[in-house]
């Protein structure tokens, strides 16, 4: 069975300061891991994905995440927050099922960016 | 421009009424999915389909039905048996089991 724990439901940062969104996972398989972002009343947009290649994954809009197997963590970071980064972020574990995939979502972290 | 189109964006249902949410993709993806999102929660899987004329129940299939008659279309019907249908519904698709899922912009369903 898979599970995802996002350790903070809400994070607030000032514009220009670093962002850290924390995620721990549990999986019976060697997982694929994703971070998605959701703006209000919108669908989910893929930020980045880890699929057992490099442990440091670079994504869109300056975000990156590091896969740490020993800590079962996949934290999302960005060196400098921008106002447009304010949104809900989801950490997701994916396992294959036939030709499809089954996703397990964390409960989300709402990122607030202040001036 | 390839993507997933969900319609309508907002939908209202009367008590005892069935409603159908549309999902169309032009990404040529084999697999399609329906999720439900409630405030403060992650997404929960309702149904998914790996190929045409095939679909499987997800974690919360009760009160919902789907069909997959064409590769590009995967409509979801919310039946009167679904007692708490108010939610944000998201459709997704994927090329195969190793590729990420791509999401539409969702349909918000409310009860009158």
C-alpha cells in the first residue's frame, strides 16, 4: 500500500525568500513520485517527476525536489519565491496498474507568498 | 494545442437527478481517469479506463458510472444514488503506466 504525508497544510513565505514544502511517502514498490501545483478552480499542473534516475529533480518555474530513499522524503524547494507561486501543492506517489497508473495524493500544502 | 477539455465548468443538480460530466482528450492517450476533490483533501479516484470499452472502479465508485466508447472520450455520470455529489471533479489521462497524468481544468458540481 502507498501513502503520502505532506507535513504542512499551510506555508507562508515572503517574496524573494526560499520555499520548502515537505513530503514523506510510503510505498511497497519502487515508486514514481510527482509534485503537482493547483491554482484556484483549475486542474493540476505537473511541476516535476522522479522516476528512479537522478535523485535531484529539476522542474518548471525554478522548482526542484530531492528524493531521499533513506528518509522516504521528497521535499520541494525553490530558492526565491514569486507572488505567482501562491497555490496548492500536492505530493503524489504513482504505481503502475496494467497500462494505467494509480496515484496516491497527499492532502496538499497551501503556499502563501507575501510582499 | 493538445490537452484535456472538461465541460461544463459549473454544473447544478437537482435532488434525484442524474448529470453527466464531459471529458475529451486529444493527446492520443490510452488511459483516462476521473477524480473527486473535496476541500482540504487530496484527490480520490472514482473510475479509470485503460482502453476503449474497458473501465475499472476506483476507491469511491459508488453512485457514479462511466463509459468509454471512444479513445478520446470518458464521460462521468453522477447518479441520484450519490448522496453527497457536491465537489470538484477532475479528469486526467496518461500515455502509459510510467508517464505522468495530465489533468483537465475540472467541473464544479453543486446541488440546488
